């Protein structure tokens, strides 16, 4: 049986097809928004707006979806089910034409031309947005600080509630014309199903609107956010629900079978938890995509997040805890740019220079979110450093940063599953093993979010148990062991780092 997992990420849309009979990952395809759709003028897939606003375009996602599906035509008829991953927190605003238009999509036209009149807002605010501090403060005051207990996270600028409130305040007329607010993940799954689907409770936990314990919309959280919100939100449902059959649009246009099912979408971090084979407590994951995240399954416990982390749903049941950093791959890329190297050469430079002999600086090129730490360095400053200091200083500093905060959550970390674009870099992977003094494992592909979505489709549709899916697709393909000789040096660096940010 073949299953397709899609990953609508910050920078690209990717798809992975798995064969559950042979245990093979058959194909992995990806389209980068900025490279393939330059007309949108995005920088790495997003637009930097005023006052720390960051957004993308729903129409860009629709165009990419059509273009990527062209590439799956040779195997589409054999795909039994599809599921999706989306960058978390991002919201899509739709008017009352959305549902009816979805129900009568014409396969001789494309998605963008048919759906562009269905948006009540032409942008999608994304997780990098840091423009909603006022809205967070207002809602927090109204709820007298109980948001974390109810929703699993303190109010966060990038979370959906703050973004919805900002939209309502800035443009009440367009808010009033909004019939449905989807997450990026549930929006894309709805397109595939030809009907508005539910938001899954794993990704729904990243909105500051869902009651974490009940998995239902929480009335006080909705009331302090914006008027009439309950009527604009889709239902909530567990991630392993089948949303429906694929829309006839995709059957006619790309050759999918009429019986192909759409399994509810979820967020990229919950999907990566599955794709990394980490659905059971015990294995932790470090993801180095556009954001750096560190997460793990926590069973049915909810933990005190100390204002640093979040609790989301685990698509396999129970919960996961997560910490997220804005300084991730884009900060590493800025440092790389100052050296004039490509990642291949940079990998050698990093390997030859770790542990870095010079003093570490705080590696934040953009304002960090939680805890809030303003940017400490700039591209200009890095240009005045040696190539080694700029590149290794930033790369090493960012791993020290994740390690410092990860230990506030988990006392003992023995094994880390590493994923995301930068996990391909073996010098960085070895540095992580050395800094954490833990074994670092990588699975077959770096896109664990798309793989996790494909595995979820197989679990929900084919009733294939997680243990079998893990053994077939998410076992460790490489292991890196901590080098004892670097332990003392990194202990000192971690202590110095803790002092610097305190
Ligand atoms: P997202 O899913 O958030 O869109 P990805 O997980 O696809 O992001 O990761 C993309 C990032 O991976 C790019 O920004 C790039 O800098 C980084 N990357 C790719 N290859 C390497 C490498 N060899 N070393 C370090 N970083 C890399
Ligand atoms: C998690 C977060 C990011 C996005 C994009 O809270 O904001 O990891 O999901 O990857």
C-alpha cells in the first residue's frame, strides 16, 4: 500500500511516498517557494512586514500544491491515503464562498484561479510573527494568567489567538466577513478533501484557544480573543481521523483513485515526532529546520512549562512538550553567507574547529522568543570576524542555546533523534552529540514531518501499528557517539553560556 505525506513548511512544500508492503521510502519531492515562485517576492518563503510582522500568501500555497502534484502523477493512482504537515500556528482566513467553491472545483482550471476569491484576508500570518505583544497582554489580563493551565502555553505572539485578535482589531470588517479560520495544515487538507475539514487536536494545541485537557474549544479562551469566534472555527478532532475522500479535482487532474482518503493534517512538530519514531516517551527530538525545536512525547502528563515551553498533542495519543527557537537555519545561513562558503565546505570547517577555541558570543541574529532575548549580533558584526569565528561561533552557540534550555525540561538526555534540513550536516550532528554528551541518531530522510504525515496516513487508513511503521521507516540509519575528550570543554562553555543569558 502506498501513502503520501505532504509537508507545507515555512520554505517549501514537500511530499514523501512510502510503501508499507516493502518498507521503502519510494520518493521524496520538494518545491521551494522562493526559488520556484519568485513572483511572490518572498524571502525564504515569507515576507517581513512592519513592526515584526511576518506572513506568507495562501495563493502561493495553492500554486505550489498544483505544481507539486504534477510530480506525483506517475504513482498517484496507487496512493491509498494522504495526510499533511503544516508549519504550526499560521492561520488562513476564508469567506463564506470557500465551502461551496471547494465542492465544485473544475479540474481544467487551477486551484489559485478558482479559490482566490475565497479569502477574507490575502495573507497568512506565520510562526515567525512577533507583532502581537499588545494582544497577548490584553488577553492575559482578561484571563488573569490562567492561559497556560487551560491551553498548555502562555500567550505567544506567534500563536493563532494573538494573530486572530490583531486581525479583528485592525480590520473588523474583514474579520466579520470571515466565515472560517483554518490553520495552514487544516486549510491544505481541506483543499485536498474538497470540503472544510476539522483541525486536529495536536496542532490545535498551538492556538491558545483549545482546552488541552478536553480537546475542545475553550469558551473563556475564545471570548477574550475575538467576537463570534466559535462560529468561525472548524470542529476539533483527533489527528488519526479520516476527513473524507480526495476531491474529484485531484482525481481528474492528477490521476488519484476515487477511493484515496484524506487523513486530518497536523503541525510540523507533531508530525516530526511520529516521523522520527519518537511517539513513545523516552526518545527526544531536535529539529533543525527554519526554526530549531526540541521536543518529546510526555504521555498523559502536563508539565509546568516555566514560561519557556509548550505542550501540544501527540498525534499517537497523549501529549508532547516542545521548545522553539527563532534563531535556527536562517541564522546559520546568515553566518554561512559571511564566509562565502557552501554547506559542503562549511561542514569541513566546522568539523576542524570544534570545540571552538575562541570565546562564545550569544548567537541570536534575530530577537529570540522564549525567553525573550533581543538580537545580540548582526551580519555586519559577523563580517568583521574571521570565517571560523563567524560560522562556528554561531553554529556552536545555537547548539549551546538549545542544550541549555532543553535541560530545563529533561534532566537526562541519552539519545537524540536529529531531523530537519541542517541535520544533514554531520559536523553539526557530531557537535550536538559532544555538547549534549548524548548519542545522536538520524533516520533515512531529513524531512521527518512529511514522513510522519505519510506514517499517520498509513496508521489511520491501513490500521498499521506504530511499532511496525517505526521499524520500517523510522529506525536509526546513522549513529554518532559523544566524544568524551570534548565533554569538559563543553561543560565549561555551557556554564559560561548560562551566565551570559542570566
Ligand atoms: P522547513 O521545514 O522549516 O522549511 P527544512 O527542514 O527544510 O526547513 O530546512 C531548511 C534549512 O536547512 C535551510 O534553511 C538550510 O539552511 C538548512 N540546511 C540544508 N542543508 C544544510 C547543511 N548541509 N548544513 C546546515 N544547514 C543546512
Ligand atoms: C513551533 C513553531 C515552529 C513552526 C515552524 O511552535 O513555531 O517550529 O512550527 O516550524
